[in-house]
C-alpha cells in the first residue's frame, strides 16, 4: 500500500479491475506469446472462461457486471430499449440503470472509487471519488466528473472511444492507428490515476478491444491482411496490463475480465425483415424508420440484439395478441425461429431463451418475450424497414459470443461455471465490504 494511502488511515484491502471489452478466452489461451502477462497471471493466480449474459451485448453486460444483477433489476436490456406502454424507444445511459453500481456500494462503505470508461455510465457521478463515463458520452468535457480530471485527460490525449467509422474503410490502416492511439491514451490515464494511490477501488475499461474485434476478427481467424496488426494490438494491450500490475503492491488484487467473447461474423440477420416476410410484422408507414411505424396487424417485432416481443394486448399500446393466446403465440414464434436457416443452410439460432428464464426483478416491464443467442456467424440486427434482405453483409466481420468471455486475477478465485454476475460480489468480498449479496444473481468467487 502506498504512502499516501497509509497517511489517510485506510488499510482496507484494495482492488484494481481492468475491463477488456469483448476479449475471448480462446484468443488469450491460443497465444501465450502475445499475452505473456495474462498467461503469467493465470499461472500465478487465476485464469478461466467466463459466461456472459442474455443478451451478450455491452449495453446490457456492463450494468449486469457492475451490479451483480440481471437486466430484470438493472432495467437495461440492450443498446435500444422501449418505453413502457409505448412504441417509443431510447438508448439506455447510466442514468437508466436502476440497480446499485459497485462503486456506489464502495462509496457508501466510506471507501474511495475511481471509475474510468465503463459503458453505460453517462452522465458521470459526482458522488464517487472521480469518474469518466465511457461509450455514448458525447464529449470528454461531458464525460469527466470534474474540470480537474478533464484537464488531466486532455493533456494525456484521452479519447472517449475509437473512431469506429474508420473501420468501414477497405484500408484499415487509419482505423488501426486510431485504435492503438486510443488504447495508449487510455493506459496512460489509468496509470496516472493508479499512481495517485488515493483509491480503494480502481475500475477501468479498455473498449478499443471490442472495436478492433468487430472490424478485424476475420483477418485474425483466417490469417487475413491485418492478422499481424490484430495481434500487435493485443501485444500492446497485454503489455499495458503487465505495467498496471507492476504498479500495484502485494496487498492489492488485480482482476482482468471481458464482458462477452467474440467470433467471426458471416451474416447480419435483419430480424424485422424476417418477421415481415413471415407474417409477424406489418408497417403503417411507407418508409418505416422505427418501432413507432409498425402497423395494426403486427403480432411480433424485434429489438437488438436478438430480442423478440409479442405485440401483446394490455402491454403494447396497440397490442393484437390476446393474453389468453400469449403462450401459444410465443410457441409459434419460437418454432419459426428454430426453423430459420441461413444462406449456408445452418441454423441461425444457437439457443432460444424465454424471457422469464433470463430476467427476474422489479424492472421486467420491458423485458423481451424471447431472446435468441445466435449460432456463431449470425449477428442479429433489428432495423425497421431499411433492409431489403434478411441476410446481408457489412464492414464488420466479428460478432459477440455468449460463452467465451475471460477472467484473470492475481487472487485465488474459483473459475468453475462462472458468469458476469459473479464479479461484483467477488470484488466486494476481496475488499471486505458487506453488501446484500443474497439479492444479487452472482456469488463471490473467492476461495
């Protein structure tokens, strides 16, 4: 423990959590020469495969990971959610998260938390020690919890996110440069504030990993044009993780984890186009753009990623499916989904989950009726009316995967049958902070 920390009289256990958004366990395990530091952490402490949540999408995953609770409690189901009793949709931000975040529990225990670049945290809180919100923050000025933090990050050339638009270019050189610049600036910021030694919990997320995987994963998987650049990016990430570990004293535990895995993307599946072609969805507008444009004959619609809703009487404003026919209609939809195959004749749906089997809590009024975890290669999309075909391709060649996230730690943790919900209770346990963990969906992994 550092001198400054000792001077403030706080000798409680401390934890550093480093998020590596979308990094698959198999990538690390297959390349120990690239991930020398993570491999060493696994050898000396803990390393294992981590399951994501349903649906395995960052906007839902990070609230779940940082609360230990499922979307039925967090109220966040995906990148786009529906207003109750309405066809209006919104993009969930930090203010929409209804469950208690990890750093708020730490603060309530009179401990200090520094939080950087966690998705779905905008606007930043001024009640924690310091916070910089991540993905979907409109600017660094808006993302920083104080002018002092903003000024420091500006000096470090900090960027809120990678410029993903560069990944749409055939020539990925500028995208790769931007991703590495963002990664380096993020590390420099993390290192700077870790050195302050005035925190009990440091929680920071590298999200450039997710961006690189979306646009370069096929190059890696098939030894394509940018395969070496892909692995070089990860060498840099691993080096930064090693340097962060070197900054910590022996009493501070390090946890490194991803929120979901990744795999190669072959086809984007336009679910609302498929629903429309199969008699489930109609439109009231000639050129529909959003959920509010669905027509009076609609029996089901979809929101990303892979969430399906019946147009239910009494729940949706213009519901057409009577409550008495809910189960039979849902079974019919599930049967159609099971029969859906791609251009390569493979089943699109890897797993089909009923809403009540995945979501439980006080905020289930906008929970989907069915969630599809797709088979590898099929990324489920949900635009309204914009696509002419069910199966399309785009600039992205990597997609999220449910069962291939990773967890590494200097602490001795159990890694048998673990998921995202276990991380918050584990950190609280390591910090010796009492919390109402029976209300969480996860349990501590501390042996």
